[in-house]
């Protein structure tokens, strides 16, 4: 009897030890080290400090890192070999399942960039507790910043993920940015989002007023999105405002934009 009791105790101890090894924390637990907090805010501040009345801005648009960690690491290495990039915009789908570990793994890679990077939220980033993780790590679902005389208006457009529980897109936020662009000493605006108008994730009941609002931003040059996992160039509304879609990291390329007061250009860069 004593032997059976001892065997039972040993088995219980092994099970407990095994649980401690496998379940380090609940998958939706949100505690974060400081390095994983306020990422957009910190990197926008880095941009503000480096902004010195430049007449040319060069930035990279990429996205959909999801489970492609090796490719994302190669992307970072490729960008770091350049000396002509001001910053990188991640177009969303940072994660695949909205898990904190996925977010942290990608940031561990992206934080090795020599230049600042900012990220918008993607539809995969909303899975599980992903929205809460995004807000804890990156900040507000809608945000904006100014660099080189250009205002970048970054928007949550993943309406299907919210079932109308919050306004997506947030027209009140866009109106605030319209007012700011008219008051600030900027020459252009660029809109950034994960999901583009016309996609099933977008609230297409309001896609026309959405476009009309964006066009009220001061000198809207173009829009940038991700989501489709291939490069896209579209004039969705036939009004001259081009939507540029970045590829997924698995396909090993990114969009490089060069913007001046007079014009802009883009190229697809493979790595």
C-alpha cells in the first residue's frame, strides 16, 4: 500500500512539473516587459527627433508577417544593409492567431531594424485577445504622425472583426485628422490601413463616404494597405487616388516609396 502511495505521489509530481513546463502562462495573459510596450509611440518619437526639414522621404510598406519569421528576419537584414530608408510601416497581420507570443516574436525581429517601424492592426491580429495585445504593445487602433512634411494617417479598417461594436472605420478620428492637416504646416497626406475598400473585411456600406473623407485630408497622395498577400496597385474609385497593396513576407519583397513635395514613386524590392 505504501509503495502504491509513493508511486501515486511521484506521478502527481511529474504531472505538475510537466504542466509547469508546457503552460508557462495562459495564452491570453497580457503581462508585458517594458520593451514590448508603446512601440508605435516610441518609434514616432524617434522619427520626430530625426525630422530635419527634409525634402525627400523614403519609407517601406510591408505586412503580413504572421508565421513567416525567417523571411521577416531576412527582410530586416536586407533593410539594415541600406542607408537610404527613413522608416518602415508594417501593414498589419503581425500575428497569425492574435497570441501575445506571436506579437513578441515578430517585434523581437522587427526591433532589430536600424530605422523606426510602426504597425497598424490586421484582421488576424484581432483573433482571441489579439486586439488587447495590440493596444498594450502598439497603442491606439487609429493613430497619425508627421514626418518630412507628410502626415501619415493610420487606420483600423477591419470592420468584420468588430460586428459594429466600435466604429470601423472611425470617421470621427478621420475628421480630426482632416482638421489637423489643414492647420499643420504639412504639404501632403498618406493613408495607411490593413484592409482596403472592397474587401469583405472592410465595411463596404461606407466605402464611398470613407473615400470622400480621405480626400479631404490635405493633398492626399495615395493610400497603402496589406492583407491580400500579393502586390496590388488599384484606383478603386477611379478618382486618381491609388491604393498600393504590399505583399506577404512569405513572398520576400516590400514596397519602397520615395515622396517629395512635387511627386512620388514606388518600386517593388525583392530580398
